[in-house]
């Protein structure tokens, strides 16, 4: 049954033609008997919105332990080591295998519950965890201390998947894990962020490997009763439903909520009897079904998700689109703004764009979601009526060439054109993304394509082992990940080599124990005889150098690079007195036959007598397996084909646990690597799909292992400590762990993206959207007159150490303040900045209509021929070229 009390969830400053003022003046957190909620103090124009924080009680708990339900429904336990201790006491085996306390409460016997209710030490631990939770939610966090009076009211964070823990299997890989880490970090830092996603009846597939090395896929049902989710209720106490327009029908979406400490995640669900059987299946499977179902999922996420936020009265002045999948949220936000500000679509988009952040994770253009016009038109026509625009105008938002009616609709282009703040997920990926999106900015230098970067990172508390938590707490304090990280380096630097090496050995031992148990389970499920199974279990060496890698098995990630020369790799595994063992895991997409063949090759290699037990494949890679691997391996190997690893985060997760990276210079490692913190392969250049280069890098990988990694691990002093290894391990932990923690990442998003985004939106949305209307007038004028803008004569004078450039320009009907005349020169070195000089108005040209002379004097540091005048649009409140990609170069 459902029960709960009606609580004042937040006060909401209503929207009006003067939209954009901050609705929340102060944010407080209160803990109620039935849960936690935020209360925003602000002026009220539309009254108070109430939210019913229901709690689904699977059974009647003894009063003494009723607090278990409160802990079970807050996924804060997914990164609390105290929670590990508590839930293992309830049922250790079930906790280690499922990581789902809600399922545990539903499954254990009443006798066990009554026993726990009388266990004084258990009650003491339970009360301790309840108090820790209350205290963590009440105490002001980083955001409240630093940005409480700033312009940011709340962030709506849209993603197709969220990887919070195995208890909520609605993720497939890195994109979802990043989104989950973002929400967890927002809870730690007190950032007012709300996640929006979909509740899938089936998450990503579960994997098994048969006796021949073939991958088998299974899709277990996600029963909401067994998940840490509760229905989201409206102000009347009814289940909150939202409707989304689809061609010829309405799609009804149920809404759920997930608690993650201070944060809420809202999930939409089409599995409702009011929908047709076909539409009930829209949220049936993550990335499942065909192309049209994928489109329907993205409509449900974006349009339905924004409607949910409005229904609960949330004034999110920043919307963060985690990949182009979520781009429809920007359109629904625009539609809402049109209604409230009583303006046209173009004006509304100019205003709303300023409040949107778009993060692209895609390293290749072909990976963007594209929908053929023949299919997409039907959905576009349906939504055009709501936006009061024509079909061609709608389709142009998702095309590089608006006049090409056969060009598919690209969701990343829609996200790009709907956002003012755009970023890639590493420094290298920012450069790659500027190249990918350059087609939207013809004749603009790639360096000026308006895409920055925020390098991805990981939520360290979620991935550190209990031993790592104790070690770091001893060195840097228990609250080390909740502030600005100043204490990290100094604290860890005081630890001795002996302490660090003992810590590393413990991590390896615990991993091998997990692997041995997992092998036993895998072999039993596959029908492998007990004698063979024991050979594998007993072959693992607790003192051996333990390598690890886990990733999606697909061509560009090159998981089989180690098998380029299988004989040589077998010899590496069998160096006398220097044993090496490898633990691997990963899935191939069900339709990726190349990836599946890679798994078969590893399966066959592992059966060789000379490597049996030295290479272990852990089936069904998930967050539980990932956590164990990154906590225990000595070296993490990553071998993607540069530059196709946009960021990669798996190697970041070993940092806090004392693991060291050996990786291709791609993604995050391209900016993290230095010789004192790990090893690299590759030359830092792009060679794409070149078999010769793959073989060359495989040879380099073997050499790194043979000549550097293995010797460093086994070069021990009289106390048995590898001093050089521990030195590298310490440097990696101190220098890289803080930099690649999501604490840094989210603070960077807040200060470089969210706060400026909120300010820009406020400037455009206030005063009856005056700035948005003014930008539209400027855009209209540029479009009308640009074809008649041209250059006249160019004159260059050279005297002493200076150049004087003078250029005639004819602007047709444009005012001088609508354009900028610049002198441009390409960068003189790789990764350098272009040289841009602002040219200044000197005089009107006699006898001309809107003819002007512009000039600039510059130092004579390079040839005059290196410089080219250009004209670009200019507006004090607009971002060029994003909001007007016109550009004219002097011939």
C-alpha cells in the first residue's frame, strides 16, 4: 500500500511576461517522518505546489527497525560504507549479489526482522546511520556556502540513462554512470539539481557466455515494487500523469521519483493501461526496439520530462541536456515560454536557449541519433501545431542544410541550436567536437566553433573501497570530497610507503576473493565440472601483478589489442618469478557481431593450457563487477583507437584505490598523463582504422609491460616493497584523484556553465523578453541584408615595426553596431590560438550608401599576407557564431 503525508514541497515564483527572476531566495532541507524534501523560500505568484512523498511499504516492519525503510528508499546508501555494514548484517549474501536494500526488505523472513529488532548492536548501528543521514541532509553544503545568493535556482538534468547502482538497472554504460555520478555529487555539494529520465521495464541486457564463447543476452523485468522508486503524486494526492502528443493520439506517462540524498530523480513510464499495447512498450527496453521507438523514447523523455518539472512547480532556470537524446526538452521549454511570455517561437527560443547547456559525448558524427525525414515528418507535424511554426522551420533545426528536404533530422543539431552553452567531455573531445559540428558553421575556423569542454570525472565515494575510505579519511578527513579539495595532496603525502603498499595488497586480495566466488558461480551456471572450476579458482596468485580492463566490446575500443600476438602475450603471463594475471569483463551490443567475435577470441585464448587460470573473464559486467575490479587491480589497461574515446572514466575509478593506468593517449588520459603517474601508448596523433598502426601499438603495449610495468612491480627492497611502484602509485593518487573527481567536474559546471547560463537566461527573459526580441530583430536584419554586404579595397602600409591595415566595407542596410570587422590570422603553432584584431571605424566613404573605412595598426611579427579581413555579425547579448553563423572573408 501507499501512505504518506502532504508536505509543502516548494514555493514557486510563477511565470509571467516578466519571466526569469529567480524563484528561490533561500534553500532549506527538512527531514520529515516520511522522507526528505526541499523547501524554497520565495515570493508567490501562483501559490504553493504540494508534493506527496509517498512511501511504498513492502511489508510491516517491527517499529524498532522501521527506519530501515527510510534508508532503503534513499540511494545515498549506494556510496555510504556505513550502509554496507548495516545491510550486510541484514543479509550479507543478498546485499553482495544485488546491492538492493529494498529487495532485501521484501525478501527476508519475518523471523529475521524480529531478530534484528531485538539486536541491540544492530539497533545502535541503524540509529547511527539514520542520524548520519539526517545530519548530512541538514548541514549547509558547498553550494549553500558559496552560491546561495546567486542566480541559479535549480538545474534540470535530462539523460536517457542513469547509473546509480545495481538496485536501479536503467543504464547501459558510461553515459549512464556519468549521469548517476552527477546526481550523487550534486547531493554531496548541495547543488539544486533534478534528474529526469525513463523507467524501463527492462534495462540493458544481462550477459552469459556459453561453452563455445558465445554471448547470450537476457532481459529480466524491472518490477517497480522491487526497485527504490515511489510514485510521484500531485497536489490532490493522485498519481501524477503527464500527456505527450504523438501522431493521432496522446501518450500517457506515469511518473516516479528516486531519492539520492538531497537530490530527486524523476522517471517517466509509458506502461499504463490507458495507452495502446504498442505505446505501453515505449519505455520497455533501454535502447531497445527500432528507430521509431527510439524517437518515441526521446519525445517521452524531453517533452514529458519538462512537463513533469512544470507539474510539480519547479522553477529550473537551467536545463542540462546530457547528449542529444534529450533535445526535445528544449523545445517543450520553448513552447512553455511562448505561452507564458506571449511571444513567438523565435523570440522564445532566443530566450530559452540562454538557459540551456548541451553536453555532447559523441566522438564520431555517425553516432548521432538521426531520423529519416519520411518517418520524422509525421511527428514533426504533430508538434509544429503546438509551436505555431511551419514544418520546414521545424526540420531546419535538425539539419545542416535547411533546404535539403531529404536530409535526416539530427538530434545533436537540435540540441546545439537550442543551447547557448555547449561542451565536450575532455580537452581532446572538445577539439573533435568542434570538427564534427563545423558543418553548422560554414567558412568559420574550427577553433571558433562554440564548443568548450568539461572533462568527465567520477564520484569518488561510489568507487573507493572500504580500505581506501579508511586510508583517505586518516590522511585527509571524512569530508574530503565535499568541499574544494585543498587538503587532499598534503594529507596523502604524509602516508608512508609501507602503509600504501599494505593498502594495495589488501585491495588485490579482496578482488581475488570476489573473482574466485564469481568463477564458481559462473561455472555452476554453465554446467562446467567441479574439477575444472577448482583449477581456475586456485590458479589466482595473491602476490602476482594483476592487470584489469573492462569495457564494451566493440571495434574502436580495441579490447583484443593484447591478442595481436597471442604467443608473446602468453609469454608475458609466464615470466619466471614474475607472474602476471589478467581479469577482464565487458559486453558486446547484441547486434555487434564483431564485438561478439572478440569475446569468443578471449574465450578460446583463456582455454590454452599455458594461460589457464591466468586470464579470467567475469561475465555480466555491471556496476558491482566494475566496483570490485577498480578497487583491486594493480594496473588498469585501456586501448581505444584515438580519438574515439570521448573521455573514458573507467581508468579514473582506480585512482582512489591505488591502481595505476596504462592507456592510449586518448580522452581523459591525453590530459592526465605524465611519466610519474602511469604509462602511455601511442604518439598522441590520429591514425584511425589502420591495421598497421594497431599492430605497432600492440607491440608498444607488450614492450611497456615487459620493460617497464612488470620490472617496476617486482623490483623490491629488503622489506619486500617496490619503492618505485609505490612512488608512482602515490603520485597518481595525489595528483589525479582530485582532478578527475566529479567534485571538480560539478563545481566547474556550476561556475563556468550553470551560473552564467542562469544569468544569461534572466537577462533575456525579463522585461517581456525584451532581449530575446531584440536579438530576433538583429537576426532578421542580418539575414535580409547579408547577401549585399561586400568588401572594397584593402590597403596595407608598412612602417618600422608596424602594419597599418585599411579596408573598405559596404553594409547595405545594416547599422554599424550590427557587425564587427576583424583582421584574422591562423595560429602559428599546433593548439595555439588564432590572432584576431578588432578593426575600428575610421570614416564614411564619400559618395557611398553605408560604405565605411575600417583600420587597425598591429605589430609586425609575421608576414602581412598571413592576415585576412573578415566581417561577422555582432550583438552585445548574442553569441556568434552560434546565434548567427554568417561570415564574410576578404578574397
